[in-house]
C-alpha cells in the first residue's frame, strides 16, 4: 500500500507534474499516508520539500477561510446568508446587485463575472485605497448573467464575501479567523498574507510558486494571485498559507461538525446546511464554498461518495473530504513553479485519488 502511493508521487516528479508535493490522508482520526517528495523550490536555489513546508493555498482560501468565517457568523446569529447584500452593506447604490445574497455568492450563482485583472489599476493606488477601489469596480461593473441563472466560478464573488465578513463581524478577515477558528483549533501555520510585512516564515521555507513575469521574481512567501497581491496579500478568494497538517486539521474539524461532534466549533445543523449541494442552478455541483464530485471529470476521481466536498487551488493545491466515510485527502504541490504553463496536474489528481481510495478499500 505505502509503496504504490509513494511510487505514484515519485512518478509525478518524473512526469514533471510538479517540482515537489506533500500528501497527507486520514480516515477517522488516523493519518494513513503522509509523504513529501521533490523540492519546494528549484530556482533560484534547489531546496527539498519538507512535510511542514508552508504552501500558498490559493483558492483553498475560499472554503478554508472565507466560507468557514461565514459559517461561524451564521451560526452565531451575526449574518443571515439569505439576506440581500444591500441590507448588509450600506449605503448600497448598485440596484442591479441589490438582490444578491451571501448564499448565491458562496454557491457561485450570483451572476458576477469570474475574474478581472483588477491589479493592473489597483497597483497605481496607495495600499489602503485598493480594497475599497476593487469593491467599487466590482459593484459598478455589469453582471455576467442574472443572479441564480448560471453557475460561474467567481473570484469576484469571494472578494465581496470578505467585505460582508468585515461588516458582519466588525473585524478584518484575518483577525476574525484567528480569534474564532484558527487559534482555538491550535493551528500554528495557517495565516493570510500581508505584502507590507515580512512573511510568517523565512522566504525560502515556503513552497515557491511562479517566476512571475509581472513582478520579475520567483514568488516565495507572498501570494501568487495577482489580484490578492494588489489587495495587500489576501482577500476572500486567495492569500491563505499553511502546511498540509494544518489543512488536514481543518478538514477533520469539518468532518466532526458534519457528524455533530461536540468538539467542533461549528454545529451539525450549520455544517450540513453548507456542505450539501444547493440545487440553486440546474446541473450545478456546488455546495456553499465547496464543490462536490461531478459525474465525470472530477479532480476527486471516481470513488469519493456523493456526500463528498472538495476544492482545488491554482498553485497546485487540493483537498477532498468524504464526509460519510470520514476520509480526508490533502494534496499540496507547487505545480506553477517556475511556470503556470504546466497543466498536467489535472490528470494526475484523479489518478492519485483513485489509488488512495482503492488502498482504503472504497473501489
């Protein structure tokens, strides 16, 4: 069992799927696989991947930061996810978006566009003016579709969710998460980036990302996502960093909440409401902040059950959780190092997940 999975990870190196990777998988509370292979950087200096290497988690920020914050606010009665955002953000002059709700934003069915190169103009502004400017640009722009008519994965929607979290909690996203979830769970490595400060760890301790043609350097220790970088290091869509072990701890908390384990800081009713397909748009696989396995072509492979949730990140990160079976697989790579043109991880992820589920007896 051990050799087959390790051999597949090593074959990923030979096939140049990634320069390095960390895999950790657990069933119930038992870690069954934990491997590190390859290098956390290859340029400018080759450095080995370690089990405790912190990664730029990219879009895992959406479920592991923004969504968890919204879950906690909803549970504590500080936010109604079905209230129109026009009742949360005041003043609200944007009539075409007045009926959008946090639920629609979490479900990628708000009608907002997927992405815009906001950073090109934001970088001309002082840092403290950039988030207000980005929010204004998003709100003043046209909708891509009518709300609740199309499922369109949207970074812009999660940028607005950060704004909603600030309004509902009275705190910034980083301090709210730290106080309400990360510190109580004993998570040491999870942190949101701040580009105006030195990283939490030495630069070369991090898994490197792209040799960025825009910033003209290998990015290591600060966020890869251009819009998140321009916004100060993070927003609701990207900017979370952490180790595989800490991501697994969050995944285990989600499983415990789903099953009503009293040790979880989120109760069963809230968890089940967020972690199931919403059915707001026909054919959509989205829950709230999390995806679920699609009938074909899912990055989870073929053997995760229908009661599974997962997400991927652009830098080469992913987490898949089979809620009923209490199986969690965290697979972190630096596949964009040194260039984002490498897309081979799309075929590798399901291959790896299929092997893990076979070894656990679910295939």
